C-alpha cells in the first residue's frame, strides 16, 4: 500500500461488512455483450442489512459518530433510499437512535426500503416537498432541533456523500486491485452507477493512489452528467485533502454517461428493466431499478456501441429491496 492508503486503512471504523466482497466472473453476460470477459464486484453481498456498498462508508461514519459522542444519527433522501435503510441498520446495530428525513409525503403503504427502515426502528419524517434537495436543509434543521432537545445528533448527508465516506470507497479500489492480482486478471474498465457521487469519487481517488490502469465509467442515475461531474470532482478533492493527498481531479478525469436516467431518479426505465431481466436470467444476480439496473443498461449500450470493448468489471452496489417496492417488469 501507498502511505495515503495506509493512513486511510488505519482510520477508526465500526466493523459491519464482510470483506472483501466477491469478484464473480460472468461469462454468459460477457458473451451476450460481446466482451472478452466480465466480472461483477459483488458489494451487494457485504452481509449487513442489505446495505451494499453504503456499508463501507457507514463503517467510518459510525466510528466518527461514536467518537463525537453522538447518540442519534440523522440522514435522509427519497423514501426508497438504500443509504437511509443501511444507515438505520447501522444505527440500530450500534445502539443509536436514527431519524430518517424523506422528501415528499408519507405513502399510504410502506414498501421496499421504506418498510425496512421502519422495521429497523428509525423515526421517519417527511419534508412535504417532492424535491429531493429539500432533504438537505431538513437534515440540518432536524439535527438543530434534536440538539436543542438535549440530544447529540450526528448528521450524514444524502447518500453518505462526504469526504470521510468517500475514503471507504478508496479502500474498495485497493480490494479489487488485490483480487485482480490474485486471479491474474487485468480489467480495462470499471463501470458503476453514479447517484450522490461518493462512490465514484472514492474510486477515482483510489485508482489514482494505486496507479490503476483501468478506466472508470460512471452512469448517472440521479442528475445530469454535468452536475454529477462537478459534485464528484469536489468530493474527490475533499477526500484527498482529508487523506493528506495533493490531488484534485479535472473534469476530463470524471467520465459520466448521460442517457440512462429516464424520467428521473427512482423512476424505472424500460432499458433498466431489461437489464435486470438479462442479469437475473444469465447470472442469477438481482439488480435494482434505481441504481444498478440503469447502470447495467448503460454498460449494455456502451458495449454494443463499441465504447467498452475490453475486459470489464461492473460494480454491484446493492439496492435489491427496491425490487419489492415496484415490479421490475
């Protein structure tokens, strides 16, 4: 490991995940896509609360919350948020309270991730505003209210997208590199979904630190590629500073593809539904309609157009409970 990686690896963490997550070959999918080889990095199998790769960041954030004397975690997003459900699980496991702030209004029936968030004991509050950005202000306001009540809140932004959370994904890069070396494989491309931006920021910084030769291709599932690139570059720079690394990615370093979002975040697409079916039937692996389904739809399209032609890794970030909120088609 490099010195910065060593420093990141030594950060306090509250152990939750079963790591390393598996790296699974998918030969039938590779053949269907016309790729020489395809592997799936199985972060949906980290073994904690269906948390997927959100658990990686939560290990660092939960340790920081405990070090700060926090007694209640406050976070938020949309009602089907993987991050919120994973945070509720982490808080319950650590004996902390959790408040989940959701955009919009409370649905008549809780399904999928929202049902699991309730099951985990988190208190749910709704902003009444369908704009997901309303959650950002509400998280801070809720933390202020709890502080005034004598509680010690620890606020985590949407998606866990903050410098400390990003550093956990840096370690995931080192993990994949070790797996590839052990297996004697050399992927040319890593493809992943881009939502709040923390995962891609960590993979860019981690790849920089280890001198990785693969190219990272993001598929936006939340906002325009231009906005996503700006957010990811800022997060990567903040995480690098926290790790004591003098590095700031330029816009050209952040490759994010538009065209697979459809009508908006959390709204299923026909291409995403088809990707879910293909992967389920070819590999017995389940994707979700919000993140990984759309990202794999991007991989299918990019491969068919020849923009991805070499051996590739797809990062499965988790999110399967969203399948039980609506049909995948």
